[in-house]
């Protein structure tokens, strides 16, 4: 059912009323509502009086640098109706014009979920929808499917939603369409880089966890860790190495706190040395919400964001430059992996 004057996080189409210029009546015209005669089926099959969205990206067979591809359209407009909340349906077709994806999104963009054939051509279209009413389809756009999972040099991408990983898996289980779930503190996935990444951005999504997940095991559990991968199988060697990093959820206080330990080639409070920062309270962790983490570092220091809100920032006198650079989901070398679902793990150079 269409709703009028509703505030939502999705995309709204703001609409005006058209008055008949020839009318001499002082009585305002009654606005038409979706599903009325004004919304009768048009020749193109649409029933919602809106314009077709316009594909913005990717178009003209462009191949995104890395996957998954993100489809973006301009919003539909609707000048003849009251305020209406709309969603956008995205459809993707392979080279044989067979429908391979059909998804309804709250916004004007969609990150493709199914695994596409790398370097193959796909076409796509989108339309606005509201309840049972649908707008006209956009013109078809095209793109070339990028790599969705790769590890080369100092960069990698691993969706984890396709039931496998390019990393080295230690336990856990895959949930189709969602990602990899850590079921024990000893679970993890390691990414062994071909070269050290000294000016980089690391991103990943985590869901399925709440506050103070480590309370019942009396540990502060970790989302992510990095360091010399040759130490990952040895608790003491990893813990005592001069190059290491781990980001943890605190199990004390109200269970929202976070702590970063980032060691850039030394020990103690001197620089280079231990960069240890605790924030408490921090994020209201909710098992039904997705949390997007972004870590950035270079020769000048590091910053850490959760859902685009910056929580940590520290300076370096020398860059983070570990030998045998490895990235690990959780922190299985210390038996301190957070119980959560991970996906969309990406490391790229700045």
C-alpha cells in the first residue's frame, strides 16, 4: 500500500499538484492517490505516474576496477501525485538476455549480490515501485563484470557471500548470501599479502553481534588483526612482535567500548611503539544491524571509522611496515575472534 507523508530512510519522490488553469472554482482539486484512475495501466505496463530513472553507473560496457559492481540510477520524479515513498527494482541480464538478478532496494543504488562471470557483458535496468504500483523501466545500460575476489600484490577483495574465500580459513562456517560466520574464538581467515601495504585502506562489513560478546568467555574479542603472518600460528610470537595491530570490542562497562592496539615497529609508549587507545562508551552494537569498518594508514598515522564515524586517530613517526604482511579476520592466534558474520573484505592502496 502506498503511504502519504511518510518519513523513511529510503528515497522519497516529492510530488506537486497540478491545478486546472481554466477552473474558476475556489475549491482545491482533490489529489489523486495511487491506485486511482489516474494510475491506470499505461501502454508501457506502468501503473505509477513517475518518470523512469536514468542509469548513471556503470554504463557503456565499462568494467569497474573491482567487484562487485554497484548499479546507480538517478531518482524518478512524479509531478502529479502527493508525496510517495518509492523503492527501486534492479534487474540484470546476461549476454543471452536471461534474467540473472532481480532485487528491490530502498535507495537508488544496488551492489550486485550474485557472482557474475568475470569479463562478461551484462545489461541492466531499473524502475521505481510503491506497493503494487510500478513505474516505467529505465533504458537498458551495460557493463563488463569485474573480478569479485582476488589477491594480488598488496591488495585483495573477498565478498565471502558466495560460500568460499580466497584466504586461508580456520574454522567458522559460510552462510549463503550473508558471509562467513566465526563460531569460536579460534576461528579466522588469513590473507597473506604478496607485498607489504604501507599506505592502504582496509574495509569490511560485520553483522550478527551485540554488546560485550566476549563477556561469557571473559575476553575482549577482536574484529580484525594484522602483522607478520609468520607469527599467526604462535600466540606468544604474535603477541610480542614489534609489528602488529588488533581492533577489539570491550567486554567491560556497557559493552559498547572499543580498543585499538597498533604497534609500528617498537614497544612501549615511545614512537615507534604501542599506539593503544580505548573509547568507552562507543557504538551501540546491535545484532540486526550491519556495521561497516574502515581502517586507513600511511606514513603519518592511522584512522578508524565505523559506519563513517571516526573513532580513532593516531600519528606515526614511521609507517606500518611489517614483514610477511598478513591480515586476519578476528584474532585466532590469540583465541580472541569475535562471534560475528563477516563479508565484503577489501584491502586497497591509497
